C-alpha cells in the first residue's frame, strides 16, 4: 500500500470548482454543482449534471459517483428530477437523497456529489439500489444509504415518523450485512424543525426518538481507542426542510483493518450536545461534533452540522457575519491538531484548508451574500453548497458542515490551481 495523502482543490477547464483527495492509492472526488445556464427546471438540472460529468471526465473517474444530495427549490419537481438522474447515470446510479431545501443562488436545483475514483488501487462499487451503494477499497467498506423515509403507515407524529425512518435505515443496512452500530454519519431533515409539536418543539421530539432508538447501541465499539471513556455517537446534522416530512441518510463503515480507529471529536469550546440540559431538549441530541477515521497515514474527518454556539449558548444574535465567523472558528478548533492530541491521536489534526467539501445552511435567503463572503474569505475555493433551511434553534442564522482530510504530521495542505 502506498502511504501517500494529497488533497487538491481544483478548477476545471470549464471553470467548475471541485476537490480531489488522493488517499493512499485511491482517488476521492467532491463536486458542488450549481446550474450555470437554463431557464426551466429540466434545463437547470441537466446543466448541473453536466457539471458533474465535466469533473469526472477530467479526472478519468466515470462511474465513480457513489453518493449524491440533490437540493430542490420546488419539492413537486422531485419525480422529474429523479427521472433525469436515472437517465443520466443509467446503471451507475449513486445513492441519491432529494432534499427540499432551496439553493441560495436562486436556482431550481443544486447537486452535491461524492465520487471514489479508481486511482492506482482496486475499488469495488456495488450499486444495490437508488438508495444504497457500497464501496470497498483498502479493506474498508463504506455503505451509503440515502433518501430514507418513514413507512407511510407510521403515523403523523414526529416521534413515530422518526422512529420509522431509523428502522428503515437499520433494515437497509442489514440487507447488506451491516448493523446500525456501524453508522458513522447521519443527516436528519425535518420539516418545520423549530415549529411546535404538542407542548414542545418538533426537533426536541426528533431528539427523543433518536435517543430511544440509540439505546443499547455501542457505535464502532471495536474501533474506539483502548481506554476511551467518553460517549460514542455518529456525527450528524439535524436541519430543517420545506414541508413537514422526515427524511434521513447515513454513511456506515465496516473494516477488518487493525490500524483503523474511530474517534468521536468534541469541541473544547462547546458543551457536548449529548450533555445538554433539559433546557435545550428533554432528551439531548445524541451525536458527536465530528468523527475522525485515522487509517494508515491519514485521517478522514466528518464534521457535524456546526453553528454559532460556545459552551451551550447561542452567540452573536442577529448578526449573520459574526455567526458565520464563530461557526468556522468552531470547526477550526474541532479539527485542529491540538484537539486531535487531546483525543489521543496526535499528528492527525488539520485546519480549514483541509476541508474538501462544505455545506452551508442559511435561515434567511437575504443573508446569503454576507455569509458567502465570510466563507470564501476563510475557506477559499472549496466546493460549497448554500441552501436555505431553518437551523434547530430559532436564533441561529447559519449552520455549516463538511468533510476534511489530513495527513499524519500535517505534511499535506489543500491548494488551489487550474488545470
């Protein structure tokens, strides 16, 4: 196995920004595709898909897209979009989640795509359905499970719908021989997330359902470093969406590699979400601020939805620019070398320049340009999706998540260039 990690932020010959992470002998590609032409929904969707095609053609990785998130301004276009995507990919269909969150740029659709290129190493991609794709390389299996909905008979309550969606996700994973305790990352989309549900808030009910579902689960128990005594949960984003529906997706990991570990990362400047008092939720949100997967000479870090919170308090109320800066400060602290050292894995930390993909949720469309200016000034040309969505606290205006790659010893840094 080649011990080589290189993270590149690229701009294609047609001006499309994307990231490539060369990990050992496998190439990972990340694209944030916004339509740059078209008036109708169909024209814009095809243009966004052509952006994906441009990138995978340049990287020589056609057939590599394994996970895709599609952001829709109008949920009524979901079936039209699904047909276009089926026609585009044919038998190479990725695990695809259709999210009712309008792209901030005013377009009808945006696409975030993850690819696993062939590189020099052997990569096996098993496309089980339009919901589930399994990739295997370097003795690691990644299971991408998307567009998970509750059973139609689950009932109208958030608790019943959330529990049903979790059970559906468990079943989809079990069909691939993977138990739910192998999940390392979840996305929980909840319509009217800060709205009322009985005498409480809808997000708080989702947290109760998640806590009850997670009871007795020991996530990646054989991968947590010896002596680790903290709570272990997947990384997660719980975010609003249009309408009233519950929608979920996840990534699970399974491996027999002895050098692969699972590190739930907490931010030293924040109270762990699972330690929140009943003031924030009768049953606290069960997720880690991030999870890191050190393997060989590099670490993959999945950053949960992060907001302008220190300790457990919301900061910079009413100011989206300061909230965006605080959110990025929180992410920087979370993935820093100092924090990795505090979690027992010195040498694997990184910085904002190691982010390969970012997603920014904004409560208000009118804050888009201000938040984008802050992100671009601090993140550079990292591929980014901006979407309109309520955050889990009414006073929070922005939430940011991402994926970062860092090499042990901090040798590799992402850089931008044109090809």
